[in-house]
C-alpha cells in the first residue's frame, strides 16, 4: 500500500483504502466475510466466502498511481475528466 495508505475493513465487512496524508477514504466494491484484510505492496487479499472448510479469496491489485501528478495523468487517460479552472478536483463534459 505504500507508507501513505492503509487498508481497512468497516463493521459490515466493506474494504476501504485510507490515504493517511489527506484523510481521504476510497471505498472498494468489495466485502470480506471474515473482517480481515492483508495488504502487501499494492495488493490486497481477503476472504469473500467460506464454503465448508475452505475460504474463497479475493486477490486485488491496486494499480492506481500514488503521486499527485501521476494520479492526475492516470485519471485523464482513463476518463474524459477535465480539470476545473481552480485546479482542484475534476469535471466531466
């Protein structure tokens, strides 16, 4: 996750990534049935189901750049978002 990010699991099992520098929370479309998540580098792993004595694991690699400039470039490449006049956030035509 890098030094500025941590993975978190909410009370309902929803997996999130927290940006420690800004306090921003990115809620993923993922839940864990065990309440636990393991993070290594940009990879998260957590159980999505338990069937008998076996767990079904989700192995999720986060490929989002961490630096502000790199993140802005990445967002421009994958969306049609345009920066507003003030330079904060983004807008869509």
